[in-house]
C-alpha cells in the first residue's frame, strides 16, 4: 500500500477516531477542540491528495482509480475492503473535508450535550468519506447507512420545535430509498453472476443482461439515490429537515449529503448500467427540469429564509440530473462541478441565514428590513452568497451551470432552454429577498443588532474564497473532473466497455 493510499485511509477513519476520543475525553470545551483538530487535519490531508492526483497516463492498474487499498474483508460474501478515488470522487472528498471543518467552527456555541454533538459530526464525516471512496458495493452500502444515524440524532436532538417530526420524516424517506437500492445491489450481485460486490467487476458484466433487466435494476438503484438528491416528488423531507436542523447541520445536509445522491447516480446507475441509462435518459431530463422549475417556483413564494434556500437546493440539484442526462463528457463535467459548487454556495447561504437568525431570532423575511445599516459585513457576505447562487460570472456557480447547458443542449435542447429559464426565477427570489432583508429603512426593533464575529467571518470568507477561486480558475477542478468522467462518457456513448 502506497503512502498516498495510507493517507486516504486516514481521511476515511480519522474522524471516527476523533469521535472515539471525544466520547472518552471530550468533556466541556475539549470536545470542540478535538473535533476541530481532527476535521482540520482531514481537510489538509484531502488537499494533499488533491495536489498529488496524477494525469491518466500515470495512474495505477486499478482502472483509473488512485490511492487504492484493497484486501479481502468478508470471505463468505466475497466482499473486499476496497477504497480509492478518481476525478469524480476526489473533489467531493475535499468538499466534505472543508464543510465538516467549517461546521465544527460554526458549532462553537453549542452548549446542549456538546460531547455527543461533536462526536456525531465526526461519525458523519467518516460515513460520507466512506461513501465517496468505496469501490465495493457492500462497503459502500454500510457507509451509506452509517450516515443515517448521526444525521437523525443531530436533527432530532438539536433541531427546532418540530425536530422529532423532521428527523422521523428524514429517516423514513431515506431508509425506504435504501431498501430499493439494496434490492438493486443484490440484483446486480446475483444476475451478473459476478459473485463479488466489486463495482468495477460488476460493470463489466452488465452488458450481458437483458435490456428490461438492466432498466429495472437502474430504476431500483435510481430510487435510492433520488430520495437523497432529492428528486420530485421524493423531496418533501428536505424543507422540513432544513427548517428544523441547526445551522451547521443544514450546512452539511445541503452541502454534502445531497451530493451523495448525485454521486451515486453517476458512480452506480450511469457507470454500471450505461445501456439502461441511454434508454431512460429522456425521463431523467424530464425529472431534472421539473426539479429546476418546481424548486425555483416554490422558493419564490417562501417567507422563511431557510425554506427558501432549501427549495433553491431542490432547484439547483436538478441541474445535476440535467448534466447526467446529457450523456456526454461536457454534461457530466458540469454535473460533478455543480455538485461541488452547490456544496460551497448553499453551505455559505445556510451559514448566512444562521448568522442573521442568531441576531434577530426570526427567519421571517417580512419581519426584517434595513439590516445592512447595523450588519454591513453580514449584508456584504450575504449579497455575495446570493450572487454566487444565481450564477454570476466569475463565481463557481456560473461555470457549473454553463457546462451543464452546453453539454445538455445538443441532446435535449427544449429541456435545456426550460432549465436555463429558471435562472431568471432564481435571480428574482434571491435579489428580492436581499432587498427586503437588508435594504430600506431600518426598523427600530433591529437598532441594537451586532455584526458577524471574527469566527463567523472566517468560516464564510473561506467558502467565498473557494467560490471565487473555482469561478476565476475553473481548471483547478474541471481538469480533474474531466479525467474522472471520461471513461463514463465513453460507456454512455458506446465507444468503450
């Protein structure tokens, strides 16, 4: 096992070790410092892997995956502990490392059972790292399910007044989706005759399956990932979860957990069952446009800041599906980049909502006006977050959406035009919200508000830095993503495989 492969194992398991340390010695303030230290180290290690990623001609024997660790894990199931990354998963691992660290930073004020809270954040980080790096289906599914427990508890214990309802709705929807996914995984295991949960090996044997069988397996797997993305009409758990979750948990939910759905669609549905993907692509495009337009329209009429941002996430994740439905390299690049950029932008938006709520103790837009007079730094940061979300050039959201539209238009011109039209709605509700909250005469009830603290400025400006970096120099990420999606694009076009 190479040194870089060892680093990937550290990235996956260090947060879990941090959780164990917090459980035993993390009383009082020490829980915060242990979580901050472990999450920072994991983020820095992910940057080290990112910097060491090699071009295709220099990759090892694992079919384009790098930093690979593989050994037999459960003999009876022919299941391996096999982890590795490529140009699709590595940017998402860096994103998870970044947002997990910042979630700890903005959780510093948590006083209710901090030992349990920070331990759960660490377990959640390990689970998501495992999902993005697993190349064995059994291991992938275990990490996928491991994420459910900490998120359920984080919403159910530290959430708002309806936290039990939101947490229960989250767990019911996601477990139901996981059940469909498990049936699809077992179907692949038995019907391909691979007698292994090796994702790469399975993908080489699906071409022999009947078209109807491939399509049935595709939809079973797709349903599991669609709940997480989420796809209309399986989306209703998301606004409830966001509204009730504490701000750091909303950041992780929107920034990372939704990406598990898009990643699963690309890694599993489109990579392992490319023939079925070509057959059902039109329906994926239809669902994408529904997501984009429905999410934007619902966001437009919200008066609660969190509900608005939650529904905007539904809209923006529709662009991920539209990029996947393009079935070409540019569209796939746009889909992966949209996942990465949405993570930073929507994470920033939820941080800003939390910052405003901590001062005003309300999320109702009609109750706020003229806050910029008392919160100029917060207003500036919130405006930058809004402009990034609506796709302003030189910000990362613009690059991602542009790639999606360029890739999807040759395949689905009408759906692409409809999806692009939603940008106008997005600009409308975001700019209208900013005008109502921050500008106009200051209401007297807000005359004593304070501005962002240095810790909050650090967390938000860190995300703005990455948003501007990718928006100005997109090749920092796009070149790596291109390497990752090229083999999948070849499978979808029928030129390889």
